[in-house]
């Protein structure tokens, strides 16, 4: 209608976090996510937390869409980009997630769950030597989410303190955060997002990039359910915490998205 570029006009007129939130709303959910992944890999110092939050919670179908959108937008393969930017066990975890090897069959195999639970126990707290990281990565990255849920239940029969305690004791750093992220996605998917939203606002300052990404990317999917889980976990409305932690037009826009 006007022969002009809307994004360019908005950038000329707006600024700061309000601009960032407005522009995020103009992107499709996957475009927003692949932008976050690319920023995490290309800006000074890899943002491992953003990679964990974006990749550890995805279904095989979502991973396929992410890799496809990434290649379309950046003319590069995401797995090759990860290979060039990450190393060690954490790099192996992220590359395994993107490889898309997770079983899509939603039927639970109880016998396999018992076998996998024993394998996880034997590879971690049940070992007298070093932890077998590859076995944890293999099982947590290849089994369907319902299958993993059964596996974690079986694990508690071997170790009443649960898989989270084992991961906390046996691993450290970003690898531990990534594996725990997968476990939380399996056990409490809404809590996964609620906790990450809360972390953007606790302490000094606000992680605005993550706050915008989470609210906008989930706004047309399950933000309503995430709000309910947030209230259960923190005994406060998500919108009230956002109001307390943001200002001006930026605050008004986020509140409008949350209340929509």
C-alpha cells in the first residue's frame, strides 16, 4: 500500500526494548527462535543458556523445522555451525539434539524403560569410576518424551533420589544444565518455560532478550497454560512480575500479549 518497508520504518521510529519486542512480534515463531540460536552462536562469547532453552525442549518435528528455517535464513547448516562453535560433551549434546534422532513413536515400551533406567544408573551413580557421559547423551537424546518419562519413573525405583539428583552430582557446567533441561521438559513441560520466564526477572536487571523471546514465541501456542503453571510455582501472576520488572511502552506491549 505504501511502497515502504514496515520493519525499516519501525526501526526508524522506535528504540530500545520496545523496538525489540515489536520487531519480535513481526517474526514467525521459528524465525524468532533461529535468530536467538544464531545470536547465541555468533555474538561475542557463546550463549550456552540460550541454546539450552531453545533446543532441549523441542520435539523431532520442531527440531526439523528449526534446522530448515535456520538454513533458509542464514544459508548454513545448523549442525555444521554448532560443530564449528561448540566442543566437548556439551557440543556433543547440542549436535545430537539437532541431529533429530529422537524416536517419534509415542508408545511406551516398559521393558526398554527398565533397561534404560538401569543403564543410566550404571553409567552414573552406580559406577565406581568416571561417569559415562555418552550413555546419558544417547538415551536422553534418542528416546521419545513419553518413553523418557517412564524411564525416569523406573530410575526412581533404583535410586529414590531421582534422576535430577544423579545429574546434579555426576555432571557440571553447561552439560549438566542441558541434561537437566531435557529432564524438566519431559517431567514438567509447562514448568520448563515458567521457570525460564522467572529467571529472566529475578535478581538485578532483566534478561529482556529472553523474556521477549519466551513470551512472543509461546504466545500463540501455550502461554495461557504457562501462566497457570507460573502461578502454581511462584504464587504470583506472570503479568504482575512482568509489570514490576519492565517499564513504559515495552511493559504495555508485553502485558497486552500475555493478557491476549
